C-alpha cells in the first residue's frame, strides 16, 4: 500500500508500507520529494513503491564523505586490500584533496556534477595528469564500496570522465651505455654493485631486491627466487608484502659470473654479521642487502644512492626503475622470446610486456624487414646488367 501526503508548496511525503517487523509492527518507508506537481509526485511514488517492494530502495545516509571514508572504507576495506604503500598514497590524496573539496557533503548528496566541478578545478592547478588520475581512482574506490555495501544506490562517478595521464616512454640504456654502467659499478662497494647489476640483468624491481634474503639465493642453480617485496618503511619498520602481481613470484636465472660474485659476497656478509655481535639487529632474517646491522635498506635508499652514483660518474640520466627496462630491452634485442621476457620481469599479462616494449619490437621488425632488401628486383636487374656487360 502506498500514499502521497502534501507537505508544502510542491513538497510531498511518499509513504510505502513494507510488511511487518519482527515485533509485528507495520513497517513504513518514507521519502520526501520537492519541486514537483502532484502528477510528477505520483509517478515518483510509483517508482518508489517498486523499489521498496523489490528490496532495491536504499535509505539516504547522513554520513558525510569524510565520515564514511574514515570510519568505514579505510578500516573495513582499504587496510585489508591495499598494500602499505598504496594505502599511504590513498590516504594522502583523501586528506589533501578530497576531504577539503567534498568531505563535508553527505554521501547521498554528492552528484556527478560535484565530481566534474572538482576535476575542473584540478585542471587549473599544476597537478600532473597522473596525479589527477590517481585521485580519480581513490574517489572511485570509495564510492564503489559505498554502492557495494548498499550505502548509496548508484555511483556518482559513473558519469564523470576519467582524467588522462601523460604517456611517457620508459628510459633504458643501450648495450654500449650498459657496458659503461657496469665499468663504473666496478669502482663501487660490492653490495651496491650487486644490487644495481641485479636490477639491470635480472629486471628486478627495487622492492624485490630490498627484500631478497640468502634463503632466496640458489648458487647451485644460479637463480634468485622473488617471493616478497619491501616498498615502504614505517617508523623504522620495513613493510613486507607479496610481489606486485601473482606472476611476480618467480625464479630468475642469472649469469654464472654474477652468481659467483654473489657467492663471494656471502662470505663477506657472514664476516660482517659476526663483527656486529650484539649490534646485529637482523635477528634470524638474512637480508642480502642491509644497512650495516642486518635490517633491510630503507625502501628509498637504493634510489637516492643510484642518483648519486650516475651523477658522480657522469652517466646518462635514468631512474633506478629504468634498469628494469634496460634488462628487458637488452634481452629483446638479443632475440629473446617476448614470453620469456614477460616471465622474467614478472608481468601478470603478456600484453603488458608487449605494450611496454612495442617500440623495441618495432625497431627489430624494421631491421628484419631490411634484411629482405637484397631481393629487390631492381637491384637484381642492375646486377645482372653489370654482369652481362
């Protein structure tokens, strides 16, 4: 049963009976609509009745965006799903952008145009496209859970355009530059030489090498096992997590000479541990690359060390992560199958590898096609004419 009650000028109370509660009392669902004539209100009542009877009606919540994000989304979703580093980044964008902009609004009051206006304002700032895209993803994640948990009936993000991030080609060293890097690394402390060589030859991510332990090193099989990563340090404590994707857990074969260097470094590592005595803070953990007392590097230390290294030796500009791109490029240019490169890098999808290194494979394709130039009829005709004369 449904009824329509006038509450003022063009304001109506919609009432729909929804059966009986556990104590035998009749349950009623109500909704107020404004700015409607009676005929419009009757249509809204019919729609409202259909939603209630189908169990699809969601009563408006009084919770603001801030309250929902802090009290529900963060503890019940984000902390369980996101990696520590992603969690830190998400919270930063919430606190510095989204809370000031829409945090005061009740969740059910936020419309698509509020979001469109927010990103229109962001377009007038110095924020990069990548940052705006990240903010978009954070907001969408919050609203997705609100819809999934039936806090709001639909996601206001659905009508908003996704920001476009700038596409940048990965930087990598060619074979000659790679040899220059290796020559310079021979002058560096062994731990850094092996760390950076591991990145450039194995295609490992920074966090994967920071988390590497001696139990992951198989000297006999000449391989390294990647099974965890450290991408964040909080209050001096390294935050270990599984690798980036399911395919990132992998065993990677390494050059024989590199593994021999690693074997010799193991002896130096053990001597250092004994010399530390009671000052050893690594416990039973055996991080291959540590800060001197057994604890793994602060997650950002390798990147800072790499920047100082290339500046000191006058090497071409490249990020530490670009050594991973270098590993892939050198392998592809050496005719390594792209599927093998995908597995070595730990990409979950073949398409990721193919898209990232399309410029390399295109270059090789052109070189391959050029080898067929010798079959050019015009060239053959001229050669035959020369022979006859």
